[in-house]
């Protein structure tokens, strides 16, 4: 995620060093045969902290091209690089991934930082029980009833600052088959077979699993299914305060009923898509709650906070 401008400076100006020697920003070029981090200069009048030229370059770069929020988070937090996509996930029971959004202090948490600098976040609490789709169809792009609500009524209810920070993005809406004894790579590829571009959606099943820090026991759907009682304790995305099932974005492909189920998380931590093949939990029944999920623009910056619940990240 390094900026191309910085790479240009490092790649094409190896023999010339840019130094700042006064508050008026007087530029001096000095040819050197030594690594720039070994070349010192007098910075007493520059206002910079570095005493070597490479440090001055870095400080100048960060002044002219301040890091995005995604860059700031990756540099200052313990994120796990995803082996399946170019993404960085917050994992574990309670990482410092709280963020203030839409005036809701620590009301959201960061799922991942994308390699293009965008930040994917999810609302901690639900916005109520809703039908996924009133027509009993699990095609989110159709659009589903919940899709329409989130991207019109709910979106319009956010404050103007929050709306300006959201960026339309591609959400993975591919179906995962009921025969799900597959590895995570295959599951992710199934989800990514179909995309929908919009502003607000829901988390996918694989995102829920990939936020778990216990990869050996909870890193695939089969292992999570067998160990959900303990797996719910090693992912922050499970919220015990939500005493209800909650919807995901991922369709559940079940023979003979392929268009009426999506995955959801039971209040007890188990993932499912149907109960004994019954029709009491299809997408047109409002038995599950909704946790909006969205992408923040790569242009925003972190203006404060350390990501903890008591001191969440703030945006500017």
C-alpha cells in the first residue's frame, strides 16, 4: 500500500538527497555514495525531528502525502494478512478495532483494511429484526428487500459526514453450496463468483470465520460447525449482547430450495442456513437482525484514538 510517489523518490533519486535545513524549506541537493540513512544534517532550524537525510525524506513525504486511514491502521495495529485476498483482518476475541462513525462513539468495528486503502466496518449492534427479502429470493442484487432498505432509508438516515465517508464498493454475494466440506480458499472463491456494487450490505460468512484467531479449530466452515461453542469466544464479530440470530450476505445453496436461504449466525454462535429443511427461517421471515456493513473511502484519515473501546479511532 506504499504510495507510488515515495517509491519514485527512493528508486530514481538514489544519488541525490533532499534535505530541509530551515523553516523556509530551502532545498539542498547533495550527491552521496553513502546510504541516505547514514548521512546526517543539521535540523535545528527545520522543525523536523530526524537527524539523517532519509528520515527527512520520510517526514517530508508524510507532510506532503499524509497516510490514509488504512495505512495508519496497518502501521499501528496488529492485523492479520489474509492468505486468500489482498486484505488485512482484525482477528481474535477483542482487538482494538473500534471506530466512531455517524456520530456513534465506538459504535462500529473494523472488519478489514483492503489493499486499496478502503476500510470495511460493521455496526456493533443490530438495527432490528427484518426480512432479508419479502419475495423469498436470496439474490441480493435483485435487489433484495433488505438491500433496498439499507441503501435508501437507512443510508439517507445517516448524517451528511458519514454519507460522504462511505464509498460504493463491490460486495461478494456468490452462493456457497450446502455441501460445505471445503477449505476456506474454495469458500472464498465461491463467494467471489458474483459481485454487487453498492454502499451498504452485510458481512459474508467467510468474513465471520476469517476474523477468528483460532485457525486450527475454527478456520473453515466444517471446523467452525463442529466447534462453534468455543469458536464464538475467539472472534470479536460474535456479539453476545445480540440475543437473536443475525443475517449474513451469503446465499446458502440447498438442493430443491436453492433460492430461499442465506447463512445467518444463531444467537448461540452456530452458523446455519436452514433448520431441518423447514420453512420457518427462509429469507422472507424476519427472525434475524441486521448489522449494516460498509466501506469507508481510502481518502479519509485517522484523526485520533487507538482503536480501543474507550478510545476508538476517529475519522477526518
